[in-house]
């Protein structure tokens, strides 16, 4: 069970980080355009 959770965490963390940077970049662009 722990191994499955660890594998899920290793897969989800990079995806979450990518989504965070992607959305933050978009928000920054909107702020600059304003």
C-alpha cells in the first residue's frame, strides 16, 4: 500500500508543479498586459 502511495505521489507532484507554474505564468502574462 505504501509503495502505491509513494508512486502516486512521485507521479502527481511533478504534474501539480507543472500546473502551478503554467497557471502562474498565465496570471503573470495577464497582469503584464493590464
